[in-house]
């Protein structure tokens, strides 16, 4: 395997930081013993509302069947491996950071599925018109995708001849 590019060295520490931040936040929230749907009042438009999501993003495919948990886990791990291969070859820092954020977010949610049976969500932005409750991992994935899109828009175009 060829060595990572200079930018390709960044995704892996970024992914580790995301997993640590995500799992730390989730442990803190779960440790508060709020109960599902419960949460303290906090000033501002965000609330803390604890929910468990056995499905995928935005609560899709919440069958409750145990096989779906492992199917989603296997899919996320396969995508993460593919992203890791891409990340090692990243030539520009925005793409590398985006890939690291996505990998870390995916692995943070995988850890929930493996060890808790469902993804823990707790950031409630419904007061801002956003209908879903999400977590640090979901936020990292979203920002990572935005970085990849931005990088693709600003990257120099290669001519195909």
C-alpha cells in the first residue's frame, strides 16, 4: 500500500476526535438518566431531548428487527473502509477533513448500534424548524459532506482528452 499523501494523513486523527467527542457527549447525556423523550430546559433555540434511533438517518427504516441493526452496521463499516482508502489519497485538505468527519461520524453511530442497540440522538432543533433530533456524529457527517461538495466545486478542473 502506498503511503498517505500529506493531506491524507489528516482524516484519521479527525475521525478519532469525532468518535471521542460523539461518544463522550452521548455518555454524558445517557448518564443524566433523562429517560427517552426527556431533557432539561436550556436557554436558546436548542433543547436536549434523548431519543434512541434503531433505524438510519432521520428515523428511516425503524423496523425494530435485530437483523437491521447488524445490516446498518455492516453497511456503515463498508462505507467507512471505502472512505478510508479514498482519504489516504486525498490531495486537498478540505476533502481530507471532510472524509475524516464522515468516517468519524459513521463510526460514532456504529459504536452505538453495536454497544447500545440503537443510535443515541439528543440535539433537538425543532424550535428552528428542523424536524429531527440528531447527535454529534450526524453533525460531523453533515459538515463533512458539505466540505466534500465545497472541495469539488473549488477543485481545479482536469481536462479529459
